[in-house]
């Protein structure tokens, strides 16, 4: 995201010299410009520079508006510092207190603005600058940079491989051997001896109790 840079100004001229020379008119112009710089720097900073100026001058009749605009302007500068990747150092309450002492809030605010432009390389006024973080977004690290996340979704192959390793495998009997822990079925005597009862294991011929065919004794 990009924003428009503001102007680097001499803090002593802003606070004392130019206001004295112009009888205070410069201070009003400067107040309008720094609020416009805040709006142009971060589109999420909602401010109307003209209203901020009116709160400072005619609003002084009501007493409250000048203090409100001094505080809010300080908070806007603090938000700009976070957008630039800096630690927020500008505080609206400090600016409000300094406004009671010779308008020192002008020196304080311009000093904090100069730190922003120095951080960004002192760009030309009105030029586009790239913001290190999303303007107006929350920051999770001290310098305002969000911490990256390295988590990646698991692939289908990895899930299938894990399922195969965790699935219990059932042992299967190999080569007709019984599984461990199972009693072996008793086999008939004929199967163990290799033949049926009454048969000799010779060339598959049947064993008989009498003489073989053709060898019967002659009678009388």
C-alpha cells in the first residue's frame, strides 16, 4: 500500500519564528497542512483538515474543541508512525499538556512528523511512498510488521501415507501354515503315512492278503 509523503520542516521555525512573523497565521496554515498530510498518508485515517482548523480557531469560543483537535491530531501522527513501520512515540495526551506551555505541542508534533519522513528516506512532499505495513491495520510485532505464518496444508499423499502406517495389519497365513496361537488340526493317519490303510507305498499298487493275480496255486 502507498501513501503521500509530507514535508520535513524546521521545528524551531514552526514553533516560534514563523508564528511570530505572521502574527499566528502560520500556525493555522501549518495545522491544516499536517492534518491533510495525515489523511493523504493513510486512507484509513478519517479526518477533514478544514474541520480540524475550525475546531482550533472558532472552536476556541466554546473552549472544548481546540483541546479535542490537539489530542486527536497527536493520535493521528502516532498512527502514521505505525504505518511507517515505526514504534508509536507520539502521544495525544502529551501534546495536549504541552499546548498549555507556550504552544509547545507544535514543536513536539512537527518533530514526530520529521521522524516519519526521515524513516522513509526524506521523500519529496506529495510523492508516493510505499508503506512497510498495511496502513491502518493491526500490528503483531513491536515495529508494526505482522509475523509471517509458515503453516502449509497437508497433501493427500501425506494423509494416505499416514493412514497406511497407523492402520493395523492383519497377519495372513503363508504356504498353508497355521497362524501362531491356533491349534493345528489333526490329520488322518493315511495322510501322514502317504497312503490309505492296507496299501503299500510302492508304485501305487494295491496290497492284498492273498497271492497276486496269475499266481494262484493249482488244485489237486
